[in-house]
């Protein structure tokens, strides 16, 4: 099974090859990556023609920061719901009702 490589990983590998004075081809990148899709590698190289790697990394970092913020917000909402359930359970105990499982 071929491993999927994302655009940034492909482009960084290409940069490493270029730093060694090698003009990377799709086949060469597949060998350097130890596999991958020819289409994905070709697409990543085409993206690099339009957008600098540093910009792609900046965008990815912003997206990850947003994902983390959203995950933290969702976690806080779940913790608040759990606290409300705990309060309801405690109020039932005070009334002498059996515990909920």
C-alpha cells in the first residue's frame, strides 16, 4: 500500500534534493519519499509553482491553530455539560432519588 504524503512534505523533500544540486523529478521524489502517488507528487510540484512553500506552511499553521481553538472550545462545552449533569445528579441525591448510572 502506498503511503500518502502531503504537499508540504513533498515540497520539503524536493527542496532537500535541490539543495544537493539535484533537479527533482516525480520519480526521484517517489524514491526519496519511499513511495507515494505520482499524481499527488505532480500536483504538489504544480502548487509550488504558484505558492511558495513558506506560504503553504504559514497557511497550514493558521489552519492548525484554528482547529486547536475549535477543539478547545468544543472540549470546554463538553466539560460544562458534564458539570451540569453532575449538578443534576447531586440534586437528585439530595432529594433521595436513586443514583443514575
